């Protein structure tokens, strides 16, 4: 489509027009059309790193993390140390449960720019997955020293403090996060759990009600609400309704399948638990949380050899996983 006569648009002109259209649609939250326009621009300039990055971000916002990862990889090929692209890939890897890859990318980003708060928060999140709240808190603290108005860093540090049963510190962080981001269903659900732990039942109920209002149509928000209701000691049937609603929006979400499987396990609905563990493990075969949960379920169903094999695999990956199931999920091997 190269211009051959004066006044015609060049290939670059057309590509830039498509990118402009994609950016406008992205700002409006119309990610499907944004992706289509970025794709047309890439047909004209297939190796344009910034366009791959922008389409990757639109895929990411659409929760299509595999396609996001592919575009971030393409963006990084010409310059593997470009900070924004590197953090984009790290975030996609994290959402795909490739925690080792995400950790490597976040660490590389911090080495390039130690002041980059997003990389600190991301690496802290990986530490939390690894049940290392101490190192996570160090990264969150550093991120907030660099950028004191980041609600995600406050949310993350609040959760880490919840892990350590530092309810006062967690409440301070979640209060600040909700000042900065007052429409977060996850934030209200987490703060409700803190209030419940402190014995402030009325405030917990009010925050859970606000989380329910804000989470409508928001799959991650519904999952967060579901699991925080469980942790706060609310009826499992109430919590399960929100996991079910989340999975109607994102049927293959690993985290929500895990939440619902754990609820089924605690309810004694073993076949439903096994179904959800199997579905989640098809997407994340190496997860110690999922393997251990499936192993416990199989043992309770009398499938001893399968159950022992899954439990052994989980413990080989994460020797602390049994402690996590007792402390965080309220489930023991002998139940």
C-alpha cells in the first residue's frame, strides 16, 4: 500500500491512523475494537514493537493473558531491556501462573531501574505466592517509598500484613487504598475481612455489602468477595454464590475454580471439588495448591494411590503447602 502519487497516504500514515483509533478505543474501554485496529496496524508494520505492546495491553485488559504474553514477547525482541515491555510481560506471566518467569522479569526490571514501583509490587506479589510475606513486605515498602499514591501497593501490603495477622497495619493500608481507589470491590472485601478479624462485625457487614454492590459483573472482584467471605467465617453457601457468579463470567479462571473447589471440599461435596480441581489443573499443571487440594479430595473419595501421588508432588514443589491449607484454607489432611 505504499504511496506512489503525491497526496496519497503512506503505509506508515495508515498504520499510525489505526494506532490512533486503537488508542481512542482503548481509552473508552472498547478493547475488542482496539485490538482489531492495532492488528490492522501490525499488518502494515509487522515488527513494530510499540504496537505489539499496545495490543498486548488491550489483550491483558481483556484478560486474554496468553495473547498478551505473545505480543509482549514480540515487543521485547528488538530491545529485551525495555522497561515497560518487560513489566508487561511479567504481569502476563504472573496472571498465567508462570511465577518463576514473572519473578525473573520483575527482578530484571528492578535491576534496570531500582525506582520502578510497579516492578517492586509485582515481585512482592510473587513472594506472596511463595508464602514469603517478609520479602514481599520489603518490596511493597520500597514501592511506597518511591510512589506514595499507588493504591495497588497499599492493597498488596495490606494483604501481606493480613497474612501476618497484623490487623491494625492491614487496616491502615486498606483505608489508604480505598481513599485512592474508592470503587474497588476487592478492597472492600479485604477490609471487611480485617474488620471481622478485629471483631467489628457491623463494619464488616457494611463493607461486604459494598463489595457485593461493586463486584457485579467483575469476575476477579466476585472471586475476592467469595474467598474473603470464607475467611471471615461467613456461611459457605453465601460465599459460593459469588464464586458461581464469577465463573459464569470467566468459566476457566484458575483462582476462582480453586476458591470454589476449596468451598466444596469444606462442604463435603467431594465430586464437585474434584471437578473444579481437575479443570484448574488443566490450565496450571504444576500448582502445588491445586495438586494438594486434588490429592486431599481423592484421598477422601477413597482413591488412595491417586491422592498420595498428588500430595507427594505438591509437597515436592512447596514443602509448606500443608501448613498453608491448615492456616489459610482451614483444611487438614486428616479431615
